[in-house]
């Protein structure tokens, strides 16, 4: 076991572990640490704790010191310099006529490097741009192409729920999201309705997945034939996962059918095995709401191509 503290270098960024040495450091304090990005200014978000050495990635580096007032002042100055660097870089991009969208600029704490984040549809030859920027900033320049998820995390925005985007508000890392989750939650499979601002599957699909998996195991599938507590037999026509109610098509004495609603605990049927229905959902197939299997496959392919976030990869 190793004693560590957790440090973040950006709001809602990934948490990295460092050796606190003999310093008494409470969450909320700022520290100076050495990273692959250089000497950096970070915020302690996890106090002293012990973690298994197998969970540590690479060498556990010690903190350099607790941040002083001078360090905090320098950090504030760097934030202002980031804004100026954005303006200058945008001007250079326009002058070169490069097809790239600049979304962020970051000075390392010791000003040994300026890192620019950008998005582009394809590969961009920015070698001449790097020379232009190096001539202005007189320090090491790095340009990093990031994906649309990272772009959205940096820029922020409002989701269809009316609240601040999850990736910008509280998600420190992007978790796996899949079409299967949408099926499990009985959502529309129209790509336009289950995609976020970034054009990828909404991160919030993962938030309630565990709850939906638990609730779905207690429900029959659409098309199943079940028995009711009062002795009737009917075919399942619809289910309400959150309300835990089921609509049945029940035969009447006059050879007609009526739709009747029951609570799931009023029914008799064989519960699903652990893991739920194969493919998720309750009998819905492919792309409903006008979507096609091709559109869904394209969306899944985009998810796979996106890869991991590139925003915090220098801090490990």
C-alpha cells in the first residue's frame, strides 16, 4: 500500500496520485508538482489515503511543495496569458489559411511550454504554424488535435435536459457508452435523439444504466405470455420500466381482447437470467423513429474511433 493524495490540474479533469511526503495537505489546497507536462500547479481533491500499488500507473512522484501566494499569483497570470495566446494563435491560423479550429491554450506553470488544442476534420500540416508561434512566445510549442468530446468538455454548453453538460460539469473521465444502453432504457433509437451536443452518444446514458439493468430483470419482455394473480393469461404488449407496470392483451369471454395494466408483482412469469435480455430492451428491434440500422452502426463506429481523452495525457 502507498500513501497518496489526489490532484487535479483542470476543473473536472482526471485525478492523479502523488506522494504527499510529510506535508499535511487537506482537500482544497494547491500544490506544485512535477509531471510529464513540466512543473504544474494543481488542486488537491483527495486527502491522504492508502491505495494498492497495483492501481498506480507508473512512478509515484512526490509533490514539490504546497503552493505559496506567489505561486497562486503566477497561476492567475498564466490563465490570463492563455487568453492572449488564443488570440495570437487564431490570427496565425487565419494567416496560414489552415482548416483547423482552435479550442484552447495552456501555459505550463513554469512557462516552459505552450500547448494548443484544436479540432479538424483530417490531418493538418501545422509545421510552419509551430515556427510562427515559437517566434512569438519564445518557448516550446505543442499543437494537439483532440476529438469532439474533448472539444465539448472544454467549451461547455447546455444539454437537452436544460442543465450544464455532464462532461463540463462533473465528469472527470469519459466512460464507455453504447447503443445497448439506449435499448435497455427503452429510448428512441434515432441517433439525433440519443446523441449529445458533441454528436456522440450522450454520456448520461451510462448514469442510470445500472438501475435500468436491475429493474429490467424484474420485467417480462414484450411478446411474452404471462399469468396474472387473478388467474388470467395475457400477452405483454408494453412495459413501463420505471413504474414497474405491464400492459397485457387479455382474451375476454366474447372472444374479444382488452388491454389491461398490472403491476409486475401481480404477474407470474419466469424472471430474466442475470444480465437481462440479450441485446437489451424489451423486444424493440433496430432503428425505430425513422432511424436505420446503417445510421446506428455509423454512430457506434464514431464511438469506437473517438478513443480516450487527450486533454490530461501529459500529467501522468
